[in-house]
C-alpha cells in the first residue's frame, strides 16, 4: 500500500515538473515534446496503463 502511494506521488511530481516546463517553454517543438512525455504520467495518475 505504501509503495503504491509513493508511486502515485512520484508520478504526480514528475507530471507537475513536466507541466511547469511546458508552461515556461517558448518553442512549439518543445511544447509538443512535453505533451508527448506527459501522456503516460497522466494515464498512470488516472490508473490507466
């Protein structure tokens, strides 16, 4: 149970960092890359694999 909670907390933290970089990004190529990287983390937080 503890490992599961830590897994979701870590996934949420990484997703937050990616979103933060997405907001700060100025180039559209980087924004697309961040969105592609963000998709698996959002799916994990929604408990979809």
